C-alpha cells in the first residue's frame, strides 16, 4: 500500500513538472509561433500574391508552426493567428510597405503612421535589355556550356519537385554579366516576389556603402546610437564597421529553435533596433565574431536617422533598387516604421541577380558607380576577430583558409562570397569563374553540389 502511494506521488510530481514545462513553453513560444505565422502568411498573400492554402501547407505546415490557426480579413488585408485561442498576433498589409506585425504599438497607432514613398519608374522592363530591364538578347558566351547548364538547373528544380513541398523555386545563373540560365518551379516566375530572409542584410550593407560614398557616414567612427551615449557606457565605442562585421560584442543569441534574442526581436518587439540597442555587451567590441540580426536592424535605424524621415522609406528604392532595375522588391518595416534590415525583404530572383551583378562589377551598374571605389574589396575582407575568415560587411565569405574543410563550400573558390538567407536563399558572387548564381527556395539543399556542377560548366 505504501509502495503504491509512493509511486503515485512520483507520478503526480512528474505530471506537475511536465505541466509547468508545458506552461513555460507555451508562454514563451506560442507568441513567437503565432507571430511568425501571421507575418509570413500576410506577406506571402498580399505581397507575393500566393494562395493561402499553399502557404499554410508549405511554409507553415510543419510542427510547431502547424499549431497556429489563421483568420484572413480581405477587407483590411490582415491575418490574425492564434494557438488554442491564445497568443493572438495580427499582421496587416500596407501598399508599398508590405506587412507589419503588431507589437508594442496599437494597430491604430501603426496605421496612422505617415511615410513618404516613391513610385517605381514608369517604364516597361520587357522593352529594356538586361540587366536594367528584362529583355534578354540571346548571345553566345564563350567559356560556358549552356546546354549542360540548362540540364543542371532543370534537374535541380525537378529533383526537389519530387518532394511534396517545393524545394528550389528559382535558379538563375549569370556568366560575365549575361543571363545564361534561368529556371522556376511550378507556380513561380521571373516576377514572383519571394522571401529573401537574411539576404536583406547584404542590402543594408550596400545602403551603408552608398551613404559612405555620399560622405554621410564613416565606418571607422562609433555607431551613432543614442542609447549608448552615457558617460560610462562602453557600447558607445562600437564602430559602424563592427556592426557591419558582426563584431559589436552585444549579447545576442541567433537561435530560431527557442525563445532567444532573435525570435523575441522579430515576433514580440515593435521597435527591433531599439530592443537591440538596449542589450548589454557580452564581449569587448571588435574581439569576437557573433552573427546577429540585431546588428543589422541597428544599421537600418542608422540609415533612417542619417537620411531623415522624409527620405528614409524611399531611400532603398531611389538610391539602389530603381537604379539597378530591382522593380519587384519590397522591404518591410517593423511597428516603429524602421525597415527590418535583418530578415524581411521580398524580391524576384532576377532582382537578386542584379544585386549580385552590382558587386560582381565592383559597385558599378550599367556604367553608373553606385558604391564607392574600393567598397567591394573592403566589404569582402574579414575582420581580425573572425577566425574562420568567413564574414565581411553583411556578406558571407567562403573563407580564405587553405584547408578546404573549413570553407562553407569546399568546392567553391576561395574568392566566392554570398548573401545568405534562412533555408538556402542565396546570391553567390564568384569573380574567378565570372559567375553570379541565385537560388531561392523553401528548404536547404546541397548547394555545394549544385555550385560544383554549375562551376563545371565553365572552362
């Protein structure tokens, strides 16, 4: 009898522990799950023009994202998500801005915000030759086997297509600036806007470069963050270069599998740069590499205060996108109105290729210098704190180490660098092979093998 009572007590104790853990998990994680779902379903529908059913099945169909339930309001272009009626999160669409997740501020406050936007140029891209436009003049390119390349791209799309969910959705290859290969999965095409995730970090680095060219910023000076200007605040010594190189020293965990700084920032905070600015130092600035989406959102806010409110929301478009033909690109702001420079840009594969081409051509596009001389070289050099030599100014580097096993892509040349986003959104720039490769998709594939095959098509 006593033994049975003891076993029952142990069982009840374990049940209580499990219940406490479940409550803690729900308290921390449910708002992240519902926030992720509301934001991404809203953007996929109202920015990318996707069908809600396909998004729920493909982007949001896996556990624990599948826990969320959604209400779509076509009248106010919004999506509301909840889990068992709890952790309600709402995201809504605004033309020219994409979707914004409601956090900290009320919906009324966010909707009442006024932004100065710029309309795209009144041109017909189909009548303008690549790369400024979309008219492809088919030419022979010595040095690349185009038929072999076409077969590789088709097979890459088909192989992933065997899986119920689209793996690779878009593949583009530029050779010496010419568009020599392009394939899309069913339901996607050259104007489809797709989520780029952290590739937008490379856009933030590019916009900083433009402001350096305009002599409005200096990478060697301390980053102008108001929260750090107190007399004994060591954070005020963090330079703009250290933010670019991910060596700021700020305490920031980039972990998407739990409640961490990055998931709390993206799905619970209305002012993402303000949240990051409030974080303490974990390391001395410039001494440790720590990949942080928070650093990128600080860069976005620095751009905002540098160009001013009247220019900020049109600045990426006027100073970069429209100058290089990126007419199918949208960067989305947080509730505070600052572009989410870490994560939320939707762009077509061709637009991504244009950004890669800008860097391939040393910051010049169609004869016009966009970036300052020497910026591309500077942006593709690692900091002394980066032991693996694999990160520059918001671009990943393949690594200069002679040990191929230490490179991100062992079969990629050492001079390769790339804009990289979650689940294999990538723009690869490979100067030594005259290549720019864009891959967009739903989940990670063996991109080293794909790049190896594409490189093999060149002499």
